[in-house]
């Protein structure tokens, strides 16, 4: 997808962090914006910083883990701007616990927001994007957690590995169909955002997570510190995404220092070694 001006972008999780910076970049590119988030007040405040005229902007409160709400988002986006050209399935949440301390509700929440959201997004947007006949692109936000298996983040890792393979599968299918719609997967390492405070968005139906203790608490503390100390910013992620979309590049892995860990995992697999601990 080469042309952004006067095209329409839908961005989920746009009230904060990477989603907000994707919105800022899309606005600067001259796109119409449909911004979705579960935190509507924060979304309104964030959108006000974009300086967009009302006719180029639609805000929609959306819980992306719920199929009916993603379907409503798609209907609203197509109705408002007559088409969708860039879909960023970006909303996500993190949870840090040892695997045996994840409750069923923890799994359902994290997989719902991080993986089912992308499934719903593809299901409710892509057929209509293909029918449009215009160039378009889907960007799924995964994580380097979708390429590695860092301890203390089982549900998060499973969700992001799911997003990576879903995106790779879709890439092959869109290429085989010679579609004008492309797909990329964004795999950041640590970026200073509010991801370590994800519990703020945990819907009541999942209850609260049990407070972390022992090893889970140590992992939680380390994750929070790692997020805060991330060197690349959310704006850097948005810049990398727009470069990749313009070039039709699939893998967007802005933190190149993580390559050695990815290589180590691949070598473990190829040599049938036990997984090298990531610390
Ligand atoms: N920050 C990092 O270190 C990092 C690293 C790798 C991947 N990611 C991924 O980047 C994406 C964006 O996260 P971020 O770092 O900007 O965090 P963030 O918490 O700053 O932003 C996430 C946004 O998603 C929204 N959200 C949460 N649950 C939702 C739901 N059910 N429906 C709709 N919106 C919901 C939040 O309200 C928030 O605005 C996520 O998919 C995350 O997994 C982040």
C-alpha cells in the first residue's frame, strides 16, 4: 500500500501507547481515522491531541475481545468513510504470572484481547477490504513474545505466537490470491507504554487476577521495569509500521538486538536441544 492520503485507517487500542502513535502517524499522512478502545474517555482525550477535523475522525468504544463489538466497529467504519484501507489490530494486554498461577479467567482475558481480537478483526474487515478492489493493508501487533518463550508470560506468549502464525498464514493466502490487500506483523520488544498496567482494562466478567507472590511477583516486577526502560518509543514503532506497509514488508521487528535470542531458539529447535533459558 503506497498511498495513505484520503484513505481510511482503523486502529484498535488507540487511546494509549503504540496505538495512539499509529493514530498520530496516520493523521499526519492525511488519513481518515476510526479509533477504537475500551477506555473511551481516554480515547477522546487522546484523539483531541491529534488536531484532526471532526469529518476525518470516528471514535468507537470497543471491547475487541467481543465479536459483536468488532462487527459493529467494522460496520461503523465502512458506513462512515465508505471503505477501510489500513486495519491495525493493535489492542493488547499483558499479564505476568508463572503458568500454573494463571486462572482460567486470566487465559480467557488475555487470549480474548490479544488473539481473538485479531481473529474477529480479520473476519469482519478483510472480506470487505478485498471486495473494495483498492490497495489495503492489515497490521497485526504481536510481540517478540510471539517469537520467543519468555518465562512468566504464558498466556501472553501463547496469544502472540498465535498472532504471528495467523499473520504468516494469511500472508501466504493473500499472496496466492494475488490480493491487493497485504499483511504485516509488528513484533516489538520492550516499549515504554502503559502495557504493564493492563489490569486497568480487565472487564468485570473476568474478575481480578490473584495478587502475584513469589516467582510471579518477581516476574511482574521485572516486566514492569523492562517496559519502563525500553529504549525505542511507541512513535518509533509507528514509524517502523508505516515504512513496512509502504514497502509491503511482512515482519516488523524494530528491536534488532533481540535477533540473537530468536536465533538461539531456532538453533535449539534445529539441533533438538532443550530450550536455552531466557532468564
Ligand atoms: N509496550 C511493549 O513493551 C509491547 C511489546 C510488545 C508488544 N506490545 C503490544 O503492543 C500493543 C499495544 O500495547 P501498548 O504497549 O501500546 O500498551 P498500552 O496499554 O499503552 O495500550 C494498549 C491499549 O489497548 C487498549 N485495550 C486494552 N484492552 C482492550 C480491549 N478489550 N478492547 C479494546 N482496547 C483495549 C487499552 O485501553 C490501551 O489503550 C499490544 O498488543 C501489546 O501486546 C507492546
